[in-house]
């Protein structure tokens, strides 16, 4: 029994984080952002980070869509323009 508990602790301590949003939502977000003329000068990496941030906030943390999008845009897109 002790071995099972120790093994369980070891296994659960090495588990990767899981996201509740499906890959299709991430793909849709990236596709939409890439086709938007306002984001044509922003890198795909920054857009991917923005989508991840926004989807986590909206789905995982149950936050407001507009507020989450705005906050994540400030975090990810303003840094891109400074460089």
C-alpha cells in the first residue's frame, strides 16, 4: 500500500498541465487573428500566445470575453510592437 501511495505521488507530480479548451478553438482563434488586417504586423508566436492567454481566461477562469481579450492583447501585442 505504501508503494502505491508513493508511486501515485510520483506520477501525479510529473503530469503535464491540461487545458480545457479544444485545439479547434485555438486554431480558430489563430486563423481569425491572422486574417485580421489590424494584426498583419504581429508575429504568429505573439498571436498564439494571445489566443492561449485569452482562451485560458475565458474558458478556464470563466472571465469576461471582452475584458480577457483586451488584457491579453495588451500583454502580448504591446510587447511585440516595442521590439
